[in-house]
C-alpha cells in the first residue's frame, strides 16, 4: 500500500500506510523496523498538518514509538506539527505529558495538560463535539499521570477511571483512528504499578476485549495475573 501510494505521489496515503506499518512493527516487537519507518518520515522533510491524513499519521508515528517503547525523554521532547488540527496537536501534548510525568516533571506535565485543554476548547469553538470529547479523555489521562508523579495516587486512579469510562461511552467514528493507548489499558498499568494486581488484571482484561492482542496490554496482563496468583488467567 505504501509503495502504491508513493508511486501515485499520494503523500497522505503513503503516510497512512507508514503509520500502520509503525504500529504493526511495534506490536510484533520489531522495534528496529519501526524506528526505520520513523527515520524515513524524518527524511521526508517539513510536512504540514492542515491535511488531517498527513497531520495525524506524521504526528502519531513518533508518538507511538516513544510511548509504546516507554522512551519518556523522547516523548517529552516531541513538538506538534505546524498547522495541525487541535485534536491532532493534543496527541503530541498528551505524549509530552506522559513523558514528563514519568520523568518526574509534574509541573511540565501540567503545562502540557493545559495545552490539551486549550485544544479541546478550540475544537468546541469549531462545533466539533466528537473530537472535543476525545481530547477531554487525553486531558484526563495526562492529569492522571501528573497526579501519580506527585504521589496523589487516589486522584490518579479516579482520573484514569473517568477517562476509561468516557472513552468506552464514546462510539468511535468508522473512519477515525483509535486511541494511541486505550485509557483502560493505562488504568490497568497504573493499578499494576500501585501493586494492585487483581484490580489491574480486571481492567486489562476489559481493555483487551476492545483492543485484542495489543502487545503492551498482553504483557501487563500477564504480569498482573502472575502477581495476583492467577497464572492460568
């Protein structure tokens, strides 16, 4: 698909295929090949984000690599693509917030969350309720990880649970991409980190029903099952 799009000089479709390739490589643990796609993206030069297909794919690829491989410094250093729609730019700020939170930079993560909120407000001002609600989920996730970095674990769990419920209640449009990392998977990972493996296993099992086979979800649920004394699960 990528070769065909390239031959037809359709950069949007080429990037779309590259994004799917990046995700597939990461899911199979083929990190070097995923990194090669990102290098090829960088070699394409400056890209404008005002075309949704271009903007989303060029934004999502480096975010996927950083977040899926837990490269928090890389995530914190990401910048939105020029001309990106607010709901696309919000993905970059979300990645930055997670990266900064994981690095212990809660104040920087809060600043990124504030930028997500601004993106949500902009979407609402355009009458785009669907993307505003999706962006609100990202905001809750960002603030959850920031709260966790500050040791406010009760708030962190509550925010991620609210994000997961909001995401579950929002039916995805047929031609739109899914979340970079499902909110309920993030909730399960947080509970696992808080040494609550039985609860984590419940949330991760639910997450895998909607996103079957996701590598990070499978790895986390396997660990949760072992720590909960339920290896058969």
